[in-house]
C-alpha cells in the first residue's frame, strides 16, 4: 500500500509539472487563455466551496433539547462528584 501511495504522489507531481509547463508556454506565447482558464477554474472552486459551506450550515440538524438535557446531566454529575458540604 505504501508503494502505491508513493506512485500516486509521483504521478500527481508529474501532472502538476506538466500543467505548469503548459501554463508557462501559454504565457510566453501571449495567450490570454493561459490566464483566463486557471482563474476561471479557481473562481469556480471557491464559489463551489462557499456554496458547500452555506449548504452545510443551512441543512445542519440542531437538536437543542438534547444539548440542554446533556448539560443538566453534566451539572448533576458534577454535584455528586464535588459536594459543597
């Protein structure tokens, strides 16, 4: 398993170098697409990430009764462990 992880890491490094070379070649050729495409991808990723965070906050299931009951149990257990008398 360790060797396959290293191989995957090597492939990721090689792919990132290839993308970097293509990007640099695009910049040197004067193509604005070399800038526009990565910016569009990054912006899309950030927008998707912000949407996911909002969706997670919007759909989280909060059960306040359970939290209050848990606090009462914790308070009762503290009273039995640390009597004030």
